[in-house]
């Protein structure tokens, strides 16, 4: 694919970009997410049924963030963010903080963030490092036991959809990295971008059914493919 004459880039990332950092992807070979059914830990209904289980699940994942580091793919996207003079939006489905720790800033978390807590009493969102299972006070309103993980569960509305749609409509290049394309609306972004005139590139460990929507698919590890692609796109647009 020719990467010259590109101005606006939208990049969608999924769990595959963090896999080489040691963060588990969502859909394991057994169909479970770290031993749990997705309905139990990633739906409002699951939370209503067993809030303690859900809080402990996300507390454990939040605590584990301190044990993982960004990998070469996160670093390459941070380099692109720094050096790219045109428009760029990195839309991540990931709730980890590895993109920002690598230094990316033109970034949004469409499925929320582990390091944020959402108060069901006052609706405020607060940066959060510790546990939620022990029912802490909301830093904004002071009410105890009302904070939940600021994660978009199935059946809830992803964040910043209008901003994402605008960026997709203006994109000259849409790049998808390490996502299975199983979850909408993110899975449909390639079609929106392509319909609006963008070239489309996918990088993933395995070919998927959705690969047919892309102009080009590169198969391999994100930690190898992404740095090579960033080099290529920067060289084509000096
Ligand atoms: P998935 O676990 O569904 O898919 C991860 C993809 O990454 C798979 O296609 C793998 O083949 C690929 N992969 C694995 N290791 C890789 C590597 N080293 N390099 C490149 N690719 C690799 O994760 P997502 O597509 O991100 O939603 O899942 C989408 C959403 O489903 C998540 O955001 C989450 C989940 O339910 C919410 O939490 C709302």
C-alpha cells in the first residue's frame, strides 16, 4: 500500500497490542476472559447480580497494570504521535494505560479505563489507582460504596462516539491493530472509513473474517509489525 499523500490517520487498537506486554486478550482459546464468562464480569446485569465479584475482578486487573510495561508497538505509536504533523487519533478499546505510559497523547479510550472510577451517586469520574471492592468514598460527593469501574460494559454506550465518527469521516488512512472485530461499533469503523475514502490497513496475529473489509492485512505480532509500519509511513511523508 502507498502511504504517501496522507494527512489524517485514525488507528484502532485492541487487546492484541497489549498481548506482548503480558495483558490477557479478552477472548481466550476457551472463550473465557481470565476464567470468567463475559456476561458475569462485563455487563451491568452481572454487576447487579454480584457486585463484589465484579469489583474484585477489575481490582485485580488494575493492580496488575503495575506489573506490565508498554511494548514496542505502543512505543512506535507514541513516536508516530510525536512526529506526525497531520491529524491523528488513536482510538483504543483497551482499558489498560499502556498507550499513555508509552507517551501517546492523541488518544481516547472508547471502552473506559481501569484507572478511572465512576460514581453512581453523583455521576463524576475520578482518577483511581487502588481498590473499589472495599466500597471507598467518592472523591467528589463523599458518598461511600457507589463507585464502579469506569468501563463500558456490554449494552452500554462507548465513549466519544461523535468525535470518533468525525475522525473516521476525515481519515485518509484507517489502521486496525490487534482486535478480533467481534464487538461493535468498533468492528464497523473500517467500513465507515473506507466508505468515506480512506485506505485501510489491518495488523493482527491471525486472519479474521472481517479482514475482507481491509485493503491490506499484515499478519504477525504487533510488536514487530507496528514499528515497521510507523517507519514506513513516516518515511513516505517526510
Ligand atoms: P480480542 O481478545 O477479542 O481480540 C484480540 C485480537 O488480537 C485477536 O484477533 C488476536 O488474534 C490478536 N492478537 C493477539 N496477540 C497479538 C499480537 N501479539 N499482535 C497482534 N495481534 C494479536 O480483543 P478486542 O478485539 O480488543 O470490550 O476485544 C474488543 C472488546 O471486547 C474489548 O474492548 C472488550 C471486550 O469485551 C469491553 O470491555 C466493552
